[in-house]
């Protein structure tokens, strides 16, 4: 569990920075944002330090408050979920008894495997 917390904190660093920057740029205090989100100032602080991730409703409200979509949050979560699903896909049990309902299973799993590959870095290294 401790590993997950540390991992989550590292994963949300860019989003936390973006959120803090957006609030400051808007001239809002943490108390202002807490009021708008109907939460406590400490919850805003946790979001801005990466100790806590926002839920779906908070992301929507933050997007409406600041007029932006916070791509950094979605990129971080997408990368994390992609990695997790790749691990789960590797351990998916074989189908014991194929049926007409599972006819497309193999091709669906192969397409999923392709979608779960990390995006290619197009920057010159």
C-alpha cells in the first residue's frame, strides 16, 4: 500500500503543478477553490501537492472553474492504467471452452494488446 501511495504521488506531480499554477493564475486562494468545490482547504492542498487525486466530478468542476482540460492528469492516469491492463492481459486465463459468443475473443485481445502499447516518442533523442 505504501508503494502505491508513493507511486500515485509521483504520477500526479505534473497535474498537481498544473492545478496549483491554474489556481494562482486565476488569483484564487485555496480557500476560494475549496468553497467552489464544496470541500476543505486541506483537500485542495492535497490535490496541489499530489497527495490526493481528484475524482471525476472534481475534474469536471476544475475544468469548468479554470476553463481547461488538464491533459496532464489524463495522460498520467492513461499511462498508469495502460501499464496495469498490460499486466492483467498477460495473466488472462486461456479460454476453456470456446463458444459462438467468444468467437471474436482472440482478435479482440490482440487489438487490445496493440492499443495498450506505450505511445511512441516522436521527439529526436
